[in-house]
């Protein structure tokens, strides 16, 4: 998805924190130079990020962390998490927007688990199995 589409999704979802691969840390910075992604406050990179890039983001009021740093910080947290329920939406799936603005669908825990339950008997899966999927992530069946 292009920068304008990403900005649209960030605005619609009101996301202030994003998790990205290392190369997208710079791409988000390039977006910010075009006044896109203005509400981002935290970036979590799955990979190590150069200190100079972190400093550049820091000047813009955005903190850049690695996933390892977030995991380590979470180990020492006393934050009490609320149990999830079937109507919580852990996933927003967006289309590419080929016919206009990207369309988002909120998928609930109930929706995801119902889909799994409806196919599990077909494949006879167990905890020892592995799968390879070829569908792009926006396909909710993924």
C-alpha cells in the first residue's frame, strides 16, 4: 500500500503505535516529511534500528523501539490485562483500495475462532502440524 493509503488507515483506526520491519522505519519517516502519519507516537521495529534514525524520530516526538526492547520492558510490567471476550476485535483487515479508499473490516475473536472451528475437522490438525499459506494477509482466511 502506498503512503496515502497507509495514512488513511492510520487516521481511520486512530493508531498511534505501529509494528514494522526495519525498512519501514525510514519509509514512515519519509511519510512524515509529507505530513502523513502525523499521529504516530511509537514505532516498534522487528529488527535493530540505527541510533541516528532513532534520534531523527525523537526530534519529531516519536519513540522508536525494537521488539526485543518492548518484550524486555513487558517482563517487568505489573500491568493487569483485561481478559478478552468474543466481541473484541484483535484484527482489522484492510483491502488495497483498488476501487477507492481502502476498506477495513473488524474481525472479532468469535469470527476468527468460528472460522477455525468450521474447518478444523476437514484437515484433522493437531499441535504437531505445520502449514504453509500463500494467501496475502488482507485475505481474512489467512
